[in-house]
């Protein structure tokens, strides 16, 4: 998602520095506060106005400017979410869901909960996606429990490259299974599923079982190690290996193929 245009940089100022009125240092995670301040000071040696902000600083997210802080092609058509998942920061930082009336075009829809938008808004987004050169990616995630047969028919009419669902807990598996059945017109390589692991005392064995269950449901798991907002947890190699394996499609397919070939 990192911008890749000529005026975007990662890290310290390069030897070649473009003219600019302002430099923005955007910090996504709270555990990078120190690095954000260091980068602000480093860029401040060459530019008079350096602004420090981003999601970690709870900067306002009222609208969206294409290419600003995320790469071109990404768009937000809504902000916020009406759910109150205990691990999620969106409700506190962005509030309840609100639709953006003049959303920017793009093929990567990064809304926090697109399916909470009104039918009229969703149709506007589908019309916009139809005009895009590239196939649609719903990487913000579609809430599995909200996928009805009617919404599945809506999505059937969209040229889709990837859809991301989620099963962040054991109770999320059943809605995921039902959603995958309704989206049967999409092959597995287009159906991904975010899976938060190591949250709320979950064991390594429980997390592995849930990741296997997601695969068995017909989606490709994308494991994400839980990190709280106030500190950074350094997981041991077993958790890191599990997350690394189950966030790489090639590695996941190798593991699941091995399971099928292993005698009972």
C-alpha cells in the first residue's frame, strides 16, 4: 500500500531532495512513535515545515486524497465502522460508518466495512469499478456475516481480482463458511480471509486449527499477529513462523497439500 510516486520516500532524506513546501511524516503504528519523531527531525534539517501525523496519532480521516499516504489505485468510499470489535481501533479513531459522497475512483476498495454502506452507495461504487482498467480488489474486507444472496448477486456483476473476508475468532468460522458458499462463483485464489491470531489468550494450536479451517472453508487465510495499541509484543519464533507461513499463498498450499498426502 506504500506510495511509489517520485515525491514519496521511506526513511531518511535521500541525497537528491525535491523542492517542497511541506513534508508529511505519516506514522501508522503507535510503536513507531520514536522513529516518526526521528524522521521528522531528519527531514527538518532540509525543510522548514515538517508535519508529523498519521493513524498512530489519530489524525482525522474525514475524506481521502488519492496517492496521499497510500499508493494510487487505492480508494476509500466510506469511513468508520458500526461494529465494536475489541481488537479494532477504527470505531474510536473514525467513529461510526459514514459514506463519502464524492469518493475518488480506484480499483482497490479499502473501506473498513463496505457492506455496511447503503445499497445506493454500493451501486455507485460498482459503477465506478466498472470504469476502471484493472479488476476490483476489496482489500478493506467484506464482513462475512453481511453477505446475503442478494449481495452475492451484486458482487457477481463486478470484475473481481480479490475479495478479503475475515474470521478473527472461532465464532467467525461459520459466517465465513456461509459466505464462501454464497460466493461460489469466485475460485479460491480470489477469496482471501484475514485471520487475527494470538488474541485474547489463543494458543498456537488453536490458531493453527482455525487457519486450517479457513482453508477447508474454501478461502486462503491471511494470518495477522495481534498487536495492542499501547505496546509492541515480541512473539517467539513459533508464532512468527506460523504467521509467516499462513500469510504466503505458496507456503499455505504446500502445507495443505502435505496434509492431504499424509496417511491417516
